C-alpha cells in the first residue's frame, strides 16, 4: 500500500486513513481507497465504504450493488490486479481528480478516474453516479508522467 511519511496515511487499521491535505495526500487516498473498495470482504465493505467514501446518491447505489456480490478473503494463489501508478489531473485544497493505472492478470491495462474531496479532516472518494458514464477505460500504455507505486 503506497504511503509517505508526510502525506499519509497515518493509519492503515482497519483501513488507510489520515492523509495530508496535499496533492500527494489526495492521490494516495484515491489509490488506496480503490484497493480497499475492490478487495473488501463481505464483513468489511460496509465499514470501508462509510470510512472512505463521501455519502451521496452514488454511495447508496454502490452499497446496493455491493450487497449482491460476495467477496471472500484472497488466497496466495488468487490472481490480482496490480496498481501501477497514478496521475493527478486536477488539484485544489478541497478536491482532486486522480487517474489510477492498473494491470490485470491477463496483461491488459486500465485507467480509473477517481474524484476525491476534502471532508474537513481527510480525503474521501466521491463515487460517480449512474449518469456519469464509465470511469474505467482500457489503455494501451501508461503515461510517461505517471507516478509509479
């Protein structure tokens, strides 16, 4: 899990939280929350969602959809997605847009756009609503200016 001394997260138990109100803090929150949401088991996801995601209509949609899926703890042989890096495309003190780049077990690459907002004490992911359209796209290569993790 990517972290820095100055930008966070301050804690990783039970989930990574406590990021600095900086460009890097916003990016780390976007990356780490993506990992947590994608891997949270059936008994973890509710607490993860509440701690790491801004509560809005999309939050409610995600929670309703997640209830229909069962995710068990991973084993050492489970193929996983690898987070390769990120690129901050917009930053202000209260919001940021972060592109998260990943490689899938089949060798394909994706770009996931995450929006994060400063809650007053930490960065929280703002999930897109159903009308926003896709936020994950297939990419052939990663950008040269991507920050590797």
